[in-house]
C-alpha cells in the first residue's frame, strides 16, 4: 500500500516546464537592424551643419535689418485693415505717446474724407445720373483723392511723427494745406469750381432744395460734413505746427532743404 503512493503526483507536470529544453517554447527572433556608430555620427554631423546654416542666415537677416535701421529705413509690414491688409499702420506702438492723439485725429480726417467721397458717389448715382452724367464721372475722379491723400499728406505725417523727419513735416504741411483748401471749397461748392452738381456744397444745396426738398437736405448734410472735415483738419495742422516749431525742427528743415539744394545744384 505504501508503494501505491511512491509515485510523485507532480512528475507529469514537471515535464511541461516551459523553460525546459533551453527555452524551446520561444518564437522566432526578429532581427531589428540598428544604426551603426558611424551612421549616427554622420547624421549628427548633418544636423550640426544645418543648425550652423540657420544661425548664419539669422545673423545675416539681423545684420541687414540693423543696416537698414541705421540708414533710416524702416521695414513695414502691411497690417491694416485687418481683413484685407493694404497699408502699414500701428500708431499705438510706433508713434510717441504725446503725439498719438494728433495722429489719431489726422487718421480720422483721412477716413472721413474717404467716407464722404463714397457717399457723394452714391448720392450722385441715385439723384443726378439721369440728368447730370458729368457729375457722375467727376465723382469718380474725386475718388482718386483717397489714395492721393494717404500718399501725399497722411503717410508723410506718420513718418514724421515716427522718425522726427523735418522734411516729412514740411511735405505734410504743404499737402495738408491743399487738403484743407479743398475741403473748404467742397463745403461751399462754388459753381465755377464744381460743375454739374458734382459736389455736395452749400451753394449747390440751396439751388437743389428749390427743386426737391429731400435731395436738397442730403446736399446740406454733405456740405456740413465737409465743413466739419475742414474744421478738424485746421485743428490738426495747428497742433502739428505747434509741435514742429517747439521741437526745433524748423531750423533743421531749413538746413536739410539748403543741403538738398546744394547737392542738386552740384
């Protein structure tokens, strides 16, 4: 009976040891090729060359920007209006704080002139096109004053405020004075200057209101807007001139003009 229990009850399980026969239960080994030390050094060297090239390019761009800044050239990125950038405009970051109010008001006169011309064109199409075709084409011609105003007086003022350039101040005074004269004439609208009811001035408004009250009132509104534009513009040029004279730029402008004249003569 003792012999009955001599057999090891775990002997058969011992034969299923997965580690028996030197790990015969393992699957096939997948050979994954590893980069050699030589390949790693080659790639590291390529990355170092690329990094050095990027650093060299950044230094070259920075050197050019510094050279342009030293020559008085400012790189400008178009950022206004935000939905369709066509000009560079950043009063808050580029114009000195004590001059920002003047610059903002000047910008308002630019926008006001653009809006009035667009309104004038619409008014001419609606009320005059059937009887005064010439007024329509003259209104189209007046629209060219919008980009002209930006180039001739607003941009020089912006640059003058930003860089304290005496010549830019001088160009602004000349162009802006013409702008003020035009606004005054547009507000009055004498017939020997503006023909075929092409401008919404007081004289034309008086003539029209006798024919149709509604159109006459609209012309009076246009004349009032041009008058307001003229008044605000006079304030702007007065403030700019006060700063210009107090900062000593007048004497500097005379020297620059004399120097330019001598260089041109030579």
